[in-house]
C-alpha cells in the first residue's frame, strides 16, 4: 500500500468522509481521483476491477447556509472510492452506495452514450444510496479534448439543472475543475451534517471512529432527524 493508504491514528482527523466516483467504464474516474489526490495523470487506460480507493487529508472551513463563513474548521480524511463501470461489477459496486456520504457522477464529454447513461446511474443512486436524494456533483470529464466533444456544455447544464445537480466540466489530464468539484461536494455534505447531526455529537466521524454514516441524535426526546 502506498503512503496515502497508510492507517491513520485517532488524532489525524476530525471527520472521516467517504465519497464514491460513479460513471460508465472509460469516463476517467480513476484518472480523476489520481489527479485530485496526487496531481498526476497517465493517458494509459487501466480498467478498475471491482472497487479501489484513494485517500487525502484536507482542512475544510464550513460555509454558512446563509452565505456566511463559520469560524470552525475541520481536518477531513477523505476516502474516495473508485468503482468499476462495467455491468458485471454492478452488484459489487452498489453494495458500497449506502456507506458513501456523497457521489461524484462522471460522464465523458467525448462519449454521447456515457452522457445518456447518467439517468441510469441516478436511478441506481435513488435505489441504493443512504437516502433518496443524496449529495451528487455531476462532472463532464475530458474537457481538454475539445475537438472530440460530443456533448455540449449547454446540454450538460440542462441535464444538471433538471436533476438539481451542481455541474463542472473537468479534465483529469490538466486538472481543470477537479479540485473544485470535490470541494463542492464536500461543502454539500458538511452542510447536511450541520443540519442533521446533534450538536453534542458533531462532527460525526470523529477521532478515528470508522463510521461511514451521519451520527443521528441519540436522545429520543429531542425529535431531531435527518432531512433526507
């Protein structure tokens, strides 16, 4: 296991956050995650078999829901799970959906079918994710291959707007918007946690606890519940 995959001590982070990258085979999920965690890119296509993951530690300052910025910052240990896009691995990959707190849904701007299949992936998420409306960021990847583009930015944004998703045109090769897309998803998830986690337990995955879920209020008299 490489350095980024070493086990973490209990004081390394405040939150353990798990994201899942989804999309058809060949859209660039693995390259996207390597670009985010290591700032590296290889043009060689290696198909992911089943599940793999990358890790990165970041410091996140939560933006207020009203647009303000809170004074609180958190050390985040991100686990970014990389899923195989092929149908034969679907039963394996969907088993990981409920443990993910957010999703990066990728399609290939040079591949029309991968764009059409976004609807299928959203249906899978509605069925298997931790709630019916999980946090998702849509990414049109391979934006550097403009001469091979098959999906216009206008069409992609219309799709994103239809489903209420943030949209970024990304490039694993150049790094365009890769970090922005992940940071956007992290903001969304942290705001959800701020809404639905009991303040006495916040943050949820604290000091090495290996929970992949939001910790709900354990006091039955409080009436607190997750809005999703």
